[in-house]
C-alpha cells in the first residue's frame, strides 16, 4: 500500500491497484520457500517506467523485488490521455 501511494503521489503512475495476498512459491538464497505476497499494478507510460522502477526498487523492503512491465496492447484514447497527463513531468 505504501509503495502504491508513494509512486502515485510522486506522479510516476496515474494509479496503482493492490491485490492479495497471493500464495507464492519461490527459490530464495538456494532454498525453496512459500509465503504470502501482495501484487501492485501501476498505470504509467513507457516514458515514466524507468523512474517508477527506480522508485520501487529504492523504496521496497526487499533487496531484489520483482519489478516488471507488461505493455498495453489497446486502450481508449481518453484513458491513454489521462495516464499521459497525470504522469507528465
């Protein structure tokens, strides 16, 4: 929640959605583990993604958090304009 709020307030994303907890199974430091995690999805532009990524990595409590992007295939023109307007530097 803290990351979603800070990134959105900073104008790095037009919005963020937090879902979870989700059950996670993973390898960490050579050991298999499982636990609960939360997923945050952000609405941003390709131009602002580098700044958003840097913000998330800097402010996340984990040493190597997953920060990845999925390109938006299609969206309404008004939605895209909103995201671009909010995230403009």
